[in-house]
């Protein structure tokens, strides 16, 4: 009897090692991805105050078209960098803009024209609608005030 001249090629000696290596690399990549997925929210949570401060500090001026000016006796909520701001157009035609973050615990304040006040609903903080000074409630300081300048086409709001 003669043996067949065609034989199957022998498997390379290092095949099991290659599979093991491939499995290790795959598991390592999966572990790294899982770790990154867990770490990213923690990083964002810890980095957010710093990023907010940096972003808020970076913006020194915004402008809106005059056509977006709120009607007299009303307010327009804006974003000044990362912070909410409130542009109030008073009935006498004057414009004032405040940082809309309550100085107590950071809730966003609202303009209440019927009550002639700026109100924080979180703990009933009350601010003067013309100056932003504290009128009642727990806020320790007045609202931040922005400089407002109306030009022909725009309303420019900038840090004081
Ligand atoms: S957060 Fe505004 S009164 Fe407390």
C-alpha cells in the first residue's frame, strides 16, 4: 500500500499561540473600552465646573439683532457663554441685562412683570427688576449686571 502523496498541510506550530494572542488583544480592547465608558461620566462630572468657569470667562460680549428685542414690559432669556442671562425691556424703553443665575443656590430666575420683580422660584428669592439687588428671600448678593448698548441694528451685551 502506498501512502497518498497529497497530505494536508500541517497547522503552523504557533496557531494556538496566535489565537491566544488574538483573544488577549480582543479582551484587552474590550476591557479598555468598558473602562473608558465608566470613566468618562466621572471625568465629565468632575471637569464640568472647571469647564463652565472657563467657558463663561471666555465670552465677554454677545449681540442679538434689534429685531429680537423683547417688547416693552417683557424679558428675553439669553445664553451668555454657558450662563443664562435675562434682557429686560422696561416699559420706559430702557434695557437692562442680568446674569439669570440666582446667587443663593444657582437656580435660574424669572422676570415677573405683573409683580414688577425678578423671582427665583426655588426658595422665593426676589430681586429688583431695575437693579438686580436683593429685595427678599435668601439670596446673599444681587444679580450680576451686564452692560447693554443698543446700536442701529444690534443690541450688544457685554461684561461690565
Ligand atoms: S436658589 Fe434662588 S432663592 Fe434659593
